[in-house]
């Protein structure tokens, strides 16, 4: 109980940048102790739910990391909702935490091994199990980093159990796995809420855009759902400050997510009950409709992580030369034409992304707009320059 009180007294919103280095050092010390403890004792704050009766087929297991400062028990209603709609016997485990906001990388692998062995002792056939991971919020970041490193022969129990995929809730595949080219090795379902104030739908639109031609990486947004509705109970301080007001009941949110998760499990576990796959396909199609105007706006702007990566602050910034970049904004010429329209004259407007601070003093070039008029032809040629970079001090999930 004293350890739990310590965890609740550490709100993420109260951690200032100057404290980060010390916090990381403290976290590593805690992690070392956690690894030793979890390797021999499953009573280190773990929730395990056995499958409900009446299920058929090979068993599946879903091991989850919670969001920061959200107790493992807060995910029990969602876990039971998924178990209810899945036709296969589904085991679920949520790794709790004591001092750190959520289980952290050094402890994840050993604790997963302990959980699987505990499930085995309780009746799970590790030779037949279809294993999936999952994470909510900050847990989605840590679980995907772990799975990227430890899958296949390096997977759980020395590679004896294959991890078929993962479910990211209120999170998404990080940009480092997408740029300069997609390099994430394991299939992933991303689920977001339309009213999620942390992993916002505009950021989920980016995730959808990045995986639009990758059927093994579906992205689905649940209408009316918030960030906290993947769990239950009282939200931690950061979620209170950022999340929006839900438009659907908690039970309805859990039911919607459960259908998506079960559909995904059935698809990638080669389960006989493949009819449930339609739940996911339909929601992905609805999500495509939802994000279409958002993506169109980003493409018109020339978004860094959409169709204009070669700009200052973009993943292809290295292609910029002396402050001038290959990418351009389609919106800037349109705006310039609105401003500069002259009756009877034709406008030719160009655009280029640049570093607006570049000068010859730094070995780069000035990028100044020009206006060239031809009275005889009644044409105006105008060059425009843009810089779409903004401060990335906020984590990318607030984009």
C-alpha cells in the first residue's frame, strides 16, 4: 500500500524538464530492482483474467501495459468486454506498477515471461497460445519499443512463444518507425478516440495516412470516445487537464473497442471464426471517411509528415540546401492569389519551403519573395516562401 501511495503522488504534469535527467536515473535504479523481483515473483502487481466459459478453439493471450498513473484494475472492464465477444478462449493480463508511472522497458520482458509461466500454471497451453501485446497511452509507447526489439527468436520465453501482433490504444506507431521508411516489424492495430484530448484525431489521421497501404497496420477511430475511456475510474492529472468530454457511455466505448480488438485477434490468429473480421474492416472504412478532410488539409498545407517531408523540421530536412528545400506548400499560392488578385491580370505564383532565418552570414542564402509584372501580357509572377516548422517541445501525440 505504501508503494501505491508513492505512485499516486507522482503526477507526470508536475515533472519539469530540469528534473528529467534525475528522474531517468532514478527510474533505471527502480527498474533494476523490478527486474529482479519480477523474475521470481508474479505478485508484483499483475492482473490476470482467465477466459470465460464456453469458448472454443486454440487459446489466445493479451498482455497489456497501462497508461501512466492508471491502475491495472482500471482495464478490467475493457478486458472482460474483449473476452466476451472473442470466440476463442482469451487470457488477459495487465502489468501494474509501483513507483514508475507505468511499467518501463527494462522490466517488461522478464515480467511478461513470469506472466506467461503463471498462466501456464493456471491452465494455459503455451504450445498453442496465440499471443498479442497491447498498451494504452504511455504504455503504447513502451510496448511497441519492446516488441520492436524482442520478437521472433528474441521473443518471450527465449522465443518459444511467438507474438502475433499488438494493439495500441490512445497511441500510435511512432514516427521513428515510419521515417525515412516504414520499418516496424510486427502487425499492429491502432485504436483512437474521436474526442481523445491526448492522442488526438488529427494525430491519428497522420497514423492512418502513414499506414494507408499497409493492411497489417489498421487504424480505427471510435466516434465519441475519449482517452480515458480505454480504462475506467478516475483519470490521472494529465488526462484531467487534456482529455475532452465523452459523447458515449463507458460501456459503449468498451464494447466498440472490444469488437475491434477481437476482430483483429481473429484475423491474425488464423481463427475459424473469421466472420468477426468485418467489425474491424467496417470501422477502418468509416475512419477513412472521417480523416479524409483532415488529410486533405494537411496535404494542402504541405504537412511535414504527409506529402512534404523535405522541409525544415521534416524527416527529410537533410535534402534542404542553404536553407532552401524541395518541398512546397500548395496552400501558400492559393492564399497569395486571393490577396493579389487584379481584374484582367493572370497570376503565376510559386512556393518553396525554406528556413526563413537563413542568411549568407551563416553560409546559406536569403529567401525573399519577388514580384515581376508584365504590363503587356498582363501577368504577375510572384515567388513565395514558407516555413511550416513549429516547436516540437510537446510530445508528438499532442500534434
